[in-house]
C-alpha cells in the first residue's frame, strides 16, 4: 500500500468533544461547506473532524495527490499518526468514494486494524455499476447540475452571473482539482469488486431524486458491501443532508447508536 502525506497545514474543522468517538467527515466536489450540516449534527455526540481536501477552496494540492486512492491513503496515514481508533467515516459524493476506498484498503492492511469502526456513504460516486452510469458532471452547466443534483432544482441553482470573481475562481479551481482527482468518469472500475473486503458496519444513504448517481446505483454499491444497509431519503437529491436533514438524521443516528 502506498503512503501519501497530506499537507501539514490542511484546513480542518473540528467540532464536538475531542474525547468522544471521531467522525471523519469527507466532503464532495462542492467543497467543505456542503458537509457543514453533517458536522454540526454529529458534533452533538461525536468529535466531528472535517478536512478540506487538498486542492479545494484555494488549498494547494501536492503533485503526489492525483487520485481518490491517494487521498484515501493520506487520510488513513493521518488517522494512524493521530492515534485514532474506531473512527466513523462519513462521506458525501466524492467523499463517499474516499470513505469506501479507505475502508476497503484498511481491511487489507494490518497497520490499520481497529482504525475504522464504521462507514456511512451518502450518495457516493466512485463505482462502475452496469446500466447505471454516473452523470457527466463536467458537461453540466449550472442549471443542468441543479436539475441532476437536487430534488428541488430551484433551491440548488446558483446563477453564475451572480457569483463574485473570487467565488467563480474558487469554483473553477475546485472543478480542475476534481477532474484530476476523480477523473472525467468520477469512477474506479475496480472499486465495486473490492467492496466485498469491507469488514466494518456500513450504511448507504441515498436521495430518491439523485440523478448524478441514481438510487439503483446506490443499491448496487450497498449490495457489494457485506451487511451494508441501504436507506433512501424522500424529497432529496444528491445532498440529502442539505435538502432533507431531519430524514437524513433519522437514517444515520440509529446506525451510529448500534455501530
């Protein structure tokens, strides 16, 4: 297994009691603000740790980080260095892919025994599911992205004309980083076949209106992880914790209480 070092000054939001169980919250392509509600909710009973992935929101991306596998290796190494145990991985979109990659890698490496305790994948990309291709994110304009990602597209639509120059620059830089790290297809053809090695409790949460990756895609991912549970969230798209937070918490909290 390769070892990747994340930047020492990587921005990390921490909330909740540091003595509590750690939840590593991993954001998707939209950046760290898209998982802020998850951090706030989990902080009530866990130690929520939410890093900004290298290359997002103006952070530097080392040349050694060119894939989701690199990010997964870097986060595993950092958790190990910090002496963590029984960590809950909570990932949204690309963050869900990172979380699953971390869990699959940890299952094959005795260095990480006991490091990961559970994984929650929220509308994660990354797998190749026959008959259920991910939307071509990079071909979507702002309107198309809102229609694919949100149950209520008007709520998710951001008029590009209203963005400041700074916001536009960040958005474009995030897109370039995502293209490098996730690739045009936002998938790894080996991932689905490797999920059978995951040996921790797993929950797959999916918005019923997600058209980036469909609920059928999500079910296939859940089916590939031994013992994983799949829960569909009504009235939500690709980011159910933003569109239907109460229903999302109702799915997540019982799982965490048992895991």
